[in-house]
C-alpha cells in the first residue's frame, strides 16, 4: 500500500456541470449535486485529491488566466464550506492544435502529478467523464473510473466501447464512486 492516498479527478463534467461553450467565469461554474460532499468524504478518509483538467479555452482566447483563477477560487471556497479540499489543480492551457504533451489523452498532466508527489501513479484511482480522461490516467498506470455525468451520461445503459482502458469501472456520479471506493477500503480492513 502506498503511503500517500491519492485520487485524480477531472473537473468539468465530473465535479461541476460542463458546457459545450466552456466554463469561462466563476458565475458559470456550478458543482454537480453531491460532488463537493463526495470530495469532502474522501478528504475525511485520508485521501489527497488533485484535479487534472484540459482548459483549452485559455489557448483559444475564450477566457484569461484571471478567470480560471476565479473559477478555481470559487471551487476551493465551496469545497471548504462542506469540509473538503482539492490539494492541487493541474491543467493544460493549450488548444488541440498545439500538439502539447499535457492535453488529455496525452499523459503530461499525470506525469506532472507523479513528479510533484514523488510517486508512481500505478493503482492511483482516476475519475473522469470521458475516454480521454481515463486514457491519460491509464497510460501512467492509474485505475480508471468513469462517471456517468457530463460527457459520461452518453454511456448510461450501454456497454463501454473497447477503446476504454481495460478494467474501467463505471459509476453513476462522483458520490457513487466515493461510496464504492470507501466500501472497498473498509473491506480491506
């Protein structure tokens, strides 16, 4: 068992409502029902939570860094109100055409997390609402979990395509994932 209990979450569609028009301001950022409380439950059980998020709206000029900081400030404040926290936010500011290594499904954000925490990510749960979230994590050995919120809602009642990483587990939402994880942890005791 690794010393640091770490979980990597996608942001848009996993923690908060997503938008085809991008989340560009703090006023547009709204948590999904139960998501903040789920993160607080993870924290209370000794888990460190980090976010890995594509934010191509920066590279596309749809919003500024100050807007992204305001969005994350709101997320941190609302989490604190329910006793939760996100320890760090890793994001890719690039547009798809930039060809960077940090835009999911590329592994760069996960490599940054591994470096920052000084640990391999093998077995670290990663939770997202899209294929690219899980492919990026699985490339670093993370345990993939799909939530059926945001883009993941398209998979409700369907079998996952073979393009998803092997052993991807599916959950209704972030709260259901936390229920699963904490029950699994309790069963190991």
